[in-house]
């Protein structure tokens, strides 16, 4: 039996010792900042100008964007024919139109083309700080034919930006960021003539949730539930039914409140910030209920002086529970 358990646990122990997760041992490919394009590569300058973002779906990790994308290059390779939007989903439903009948030749010999793109993109969201999270809505672009030694993207930071009409309900627009990477797939896809490393351009809109959403829509209702629960300690200890009803109802209310925001999130394997706050709220409500029952047993046949002593202890516990909740929430938010 011990041998069987050791064999079963050995892979887990090896993962822990190596410091790598199972996904890291399975996945191939690396992404590195593109410090300098290779000297042999044709440089393609790319710019982005989103004019609309909507249908942001946190639960499904997608969003819909309407954006202008332009390319400027000098060389024999026409990147408009092989450009690929890596993180686009529902590629069949995208709307892509070139605004020029054919690439325009500039006086310096370079070519220019601009397109308008509408489509749904995938964006894995990190929700550990929900509802004080900050997110990025990214567009990732690669060339689907030529490797980084033949074609490399460079961001047009001067003319790129976010349109003044972009509004995302429930979110604050914080800014934008553009980066280029060398994406090494670490495979030739079964063809030795296929490049393994490609140039990637990533344009990201940075957004954050308003702090008011956290305080007024999530924290305030929970705070009221906590107040209602510990308010039971203000009632005379002899009234068990009336006192027990408050924390019992508060416990159910807290469960429903947590479920209401959890339904808008994907299934996660970790606790978000709001879940951590509820881990403070639940024990306080349970402790209040236990105190109510214990206090009743103390005063069931007690004298008036003992009843008053128990009630004074209840008041001190009320202040303590409230302080624990407030300080605990403050620490969780500050240390996130």
C-alpha cells in the first residue's frame, strides 16, 4: 500500500521540486520582446486606431472591436496578403475591408495600405483582483507565411491611439500600449521549410473597473448584512428566537450576494479578491450565531446581574466583530 501511494505521489513531488506547473511541461513556444528587428527582415510599420469596443464578455473571455489598422512597408513582400490576427475568434464572421483599392506607393518608394477591421477577439482575463481588477483588450498580429528573418513588425507609436468615441460601460479607459515580440513556436509544423519564429505586434487597450462599483454595489450590501448579523448582540440575551433570526438570515443573504457576482464570472480555480472578503464575513456571521446560542444558555436561569454581564460582553463582541471586518477588508484591499 505504501509503495502504491509513493508511486502515485511521485509525479506530484517532481512537479513541486521542479517549480513548474503541468501546463509548462506540456506547452511549447516562447514569447520574447523584439528588441531589434533582424537585419535581413523587411520592416513593416503597423498602426492601430480603435473606434468602438463593445460586447465585452468576461465570462467567455471575449470582446468585439471596430478598429483601423494600417501598414507601411518597403520591399517585395505585401503584408496585407498574409497578415493574421492571431487571437481573433469567429474568423468567419469578421469584417475586413481595405480602404484603398491597392497599396499606395509613396514618394520614398514605400507602400501604404489601411484597413477597417471588425471582429470578436479572445482575451484571457486575470480576475484575481476582481472587482478592483485592471484588464487589457489586446489585438495580436503576425504574418502567417514569413518568419521574423523575412518580415518584422514595428509599431507606429506616433499615429496609433484610441478613438475619442470609445466607451466601455462599467469600465474606465486608462490608456493603451503597443509592443512587438519574437514568437518562437518551437516547431516547424511538420515542414522543415516552415519558419519557427515570427514577429508579433500587440496593441492593447488598458481598462479598469471604477472603484465605486466595488464600494457601492458589492461591499456596501455585504457591510449591511454584517451589521444586520451582529446587531443581534444588541437584543436581550433571553430572546433566543429574535436574536438567532438575524445572523441566520444574514448568512443566507451573504450566500445569495456572493452567488450574484459569481454568476458573471467564468469558472475559476482560485479565489478573487471579493471571495477573500467573504471569507471574513462568513466566520463573523457564524460566530455571532454561536454567541447568541451560548449567551442564551448562560442566562436561561440566571439572575439580573449575570444577564447584564452577558449583555456587556455581547456589546464588546459587537464592536470587535465590526472592527475585524473593517480592518480585514482594508488589509485585503491594500495587500492585493
